[in-house]
């Protein structure tokens, strides 16, 4: 996939998720923009490193296992940290949950990208 197509797919996915949060979650432009940025980064980095979620082999924990740990931690934070504990309206809570999940996974992918670039 060439760079223009990868960016087009990434921006489309980020915009779609942000539009869903704006429509079904909190209608806040700043929240929707943050969601769009985080999910655009997630899709773009996933297209750059498609083996991030699964990598076989290696004597120690592989990227796939760490990806599972990171995803489990993020889901726990979203469900138990942002979910019922914060005194927020349901639509704002949904928007924040989507934002935390996207931003957290984007940070995981940035870390993987950094480690791979540094190893080269």
C-alpha cells in the first residue's frame, strides 16, 4: 500500500470514529478532534507495522503477548476507571471511553514503532 492510500485510509477511519462519537456520544468538537487524531494514528501505525498484534517466535515475551497485556489493561481502565466511577453523563462517558481506548492503543503503537526504529 502506498503512502497516499495509507493516509487516506487512516484519515477516513479516524474521521468515522470521531463522527460516531460526535453523533452518539458527546457532541463536543474538541473531544471529536482528539478521537480523530488518536484513531488516525492507530490505523496509520497499524498499516506501518501490521504484525504488531501478532508476532511469533522469540525467547522472551513477544510483541503479540505484550499487545494483549496492553489491550487488557486499556479495556480495564476504560470499563472500570472511566465507566461507572466518574459522575458524568452517559454520552460524555462514552466519548471519554472511546478516547482513552484509542489514545492508549496509539501510545502502545508509538512505543513499538520507536523500539523498532531504534533497533535498526
